[in-house]
C-alpha cells in the first residue's frame, strides 16, 4: 500500500519536477512512510478523473496505428496486453516488475510455448509500458529490468542455383514461375510480394517499390528472365484484379502470405522426393 501511494504521488508530480527532484521526493516519501502503517479507510472516488486500464490500452493502440503498425500487429498487441491485464487484475499504473516476471514464468509453464513467444510478449509489454512512461502515466516502466530472453536462432535453408532450376521445372503454371523468379531475383519477403499491384511493376527499368515493415518503402530490381515470365503471366490472366498475384480459380482473389508459403512448400517437397 505504501509503495502504491508513493508511486501515485510521484506520477502526479511528473509534469512539475525534473528527474533529480523526483528522486529526492521519492526518497523523502520513503523515509517519512518508513515504520508507518498505511490502511485504506476512505473508499470514495477521487475528485479527479483517472483513466481505466481499458482507456489506457485504447490510447496506446491508437498510438501504434499512428506509427504505421498493421492491423494484424495492432490486434496482436491488444490481445496480448489484455491477457496480462486480466490475469494481474490491477491498475496497470500499479503493476511492478515482479508481477510481470511471475506472469511470464507462469504463462510459459502453463502454455509450454517457446522462449521466442515469451520474448515476443516481453517486447509488447516493454512497448506498452515505455509508452505509459513517455506519456507520464507511470514513473518508470517495470519492464526495464526484464532483459531480452535468449532464444536459439535457426538458420533458414536456402536454395542453390541448381535447386532453383529444379523448382522452376516443377512449376505447372505461369504464375508460380513468375512468383519464384521475382522472389529469387529481388530477395523480397513474401509479405511484400503479396502487397504488390500490377501498376507497381516498372518493366522498362525492371524495378518495383515494395512496402516492408512499418510501411517503409524500398526499391528492388529483377532480372530479364523475371521480366519475361511476369509479362507472360500477366498476359495470360483474364481477371480484372489489380493485384500482381492472384489465386488460380475464381473469384481470383489476391494471394495471401499463407497461400504463397503453401505453394512454395509443396513445390519444395517435389525437389526432395
């Protein structure tokens, strides 16, 4: 109770004092409250309006949208933070480092998830509480003392030139051939590939602008073979979809990341068989 009161006083004084003054105030309060018993005897509402956990989370999510985070990322942030808030069941401005350490430990034991997943949760919490700190809702983020969780890095297998040629030979349609060539010649991510529209392709200069994480733009360049296969694929299409790569069957929707990955995985199996 005493620590909560001290934290609340410090938080309310954030706009008026510098760091040295805040530190002195905190030490003074801790000295004055030492050897004192503090009990809650007044349950009346505070005169000033305080933001609820839901309101703080809503403001944070709005800030992430302004920063350019995708809706998928924003949803992941919201769901993750909501689980923590529901489990700890206390105002977020009163959450301590020990609370979060205990939550992460128990979550890992209960769900049996990987260290990588736990570190993702830690990163999201760090982003949330750092934002609360920047916006003067908390004095100091409780995640600062929770260090990055070490995870084993897996090296992704790459295809040799010979394997790529075999992969091309396995393609039964112009779309897959163009897709493989574009990925191989530019090095773009699958997530960037599926966002491309036909109008994004500059055939004359053999380049296109892709949108990566955070909607950051960057130009990529493709080779002559990719240009030929892309043109052949686009000339064979009968749909009106603006997307560069679409499904093979009606209604010819834009390909999603999962669709591309499944297709490439199936073609890769043919190489190993």
